[in-house]
């Protein structure tokens, strides 16, 4: 059975995968399986895609493809892949209706080099298998992420864990020079400790979080897309957002292009409306501005004061959705 992907934005690959065996369990009736090969991903296996100043992501192995997703969804009635159009429609249906198991049939193993502070956020996603470079057994990687003069971000006033805007280059130059001095000094002290025979597990304790670490990270496609949805989002920290973007655009898009397209359409670029969001949106679309504000107030999204209508965080988020829908935001 074959799944043909077009030569345009779908990677131009041909994937062959057999169906699951049907009938009794005798060797004569077993279907011979062929490992799925995706040439678009094969062509970049082991290739380092640079991230930040000294980091990278590369795919080292994978299992499955778009065809595997389709096959898993159809296994209940023993049918493998059909036409490209039907397969694409099925994958989009699965994505649209939040079916997860078929996407779990695909797995990928990545080798990453990432700053330790960014890695702390990364490993909060506990749905992957991880094997990290150990500084108890090996000397720490002699590389640390450095910030450009123009790269120092300002704390966002309305988001305790986010940034908004940047410092000027004069202040930034001073901060970058100080950063380099700290990194150089901490590395020097670390190496002096090792030279004196201090155990690696203790010698490392004053290395900065900007020090790069490396790891193998294996994850199925469903959980990888959950990771990408959260870490590609504009509110995610810039550094991990850059890693997520590279993983999505350079690896997933080559590996499972139909699933990637559906993921972008329905999850990344789609809109989720709560019941209150929908009610308010319907009022606004019908020109019932006061009714929309009253509903928002009743749902606790806004507060009326003498100065006007004050939106809470959820109302501000709804406002962004309303702008995308071409509707006026009454509390703007």
C-alpha cells in the first residue's frame, strides 16, 4: 500500500507501509511489514539545525509517518492507506476532533544542545523519554549562551513570567560584557576545581544556567505537538520558542507534512472560544454592544467603574480573538 505526497509543500515523498495482519496468527497468513521511510526526513537525519548562538537540534531516528496515522485510524476494519485526498481528509478529521492515539503511532528521537535554563522548561513536558549529558560523569560542555547587545528583554508589566520590549544597546552592551566576564570566571574556577581533584558532581555547582547541556529526547507525535503548541506560542520564552519553531518547521514538517499542516490549521492558527466567548461574539456580530458588555460583566471578564469598562486578563485574550474575527472590542 502506498501513500503519495505531492511534490509541492508536502515533501515530495512516497511512503510504503503494509496493513496489519488480518485473520489467524499462523505464519502463512502474516503480512510482511516494511519499515516506513520518509525521504524528506532521511535526507536531514543527523544534520544540525542551529538555534541561538551555539545550540542545535537534529533528528537522529524516527518511526512512522503520515501513513502510520492513517493506518492506525483504519485498523479496526483492516484497511490501510487510500488516496492522498482521503488520507489527508482523515488526518484533518482526527486533528479537528482531538483524536490522539493515531498520532502516538509516530515517534521521533532528537539530539539537542540547549542552555540549562531553557532545558529546565523543556523537561517540564514529562511525556518524553530523556537521556541528558551528565556533568557528574563528564566535564561540562565548554559553551555558554551569550546575549547580544540588543537582546536584553524588559520584564512585562502585566505578565510575571514574560518579557516585553528591550533595553537600549548602551545598557545592553554593558550587560553583555558583564555576562561574558561572569561566564569566563565561572568556567575558570570550575576547571581549577577539577585540576585540584574536586569531584565533578561538586565542581559544577557554580556554573551558570547559560551553560549548554545536550540530551537525546524521544517523543511521540501527539505529545510533540502539545509541546510545540505551548512553546511556539508568542507568550513562551523566546529561547525555547526558537527551539520549538526549528523542531516544527525543519523536522516535523518534513516527517509528517499532512499532520503538520492540520496542526497549524486547527491548533496553532485556529481559535478556541469558550461558551462565554461565543455568546459575546454572537452579540457583537449582531451589533448588540451593550448586551455583549453585560454578558462579559456577568461572566467576570470585565468590571464597570466610573472610568468605564475595565477588562480582566481573559477579556483581553478574547479581545485578540475578536480582532482576528474583524469585530470591534467594546472594552478596548
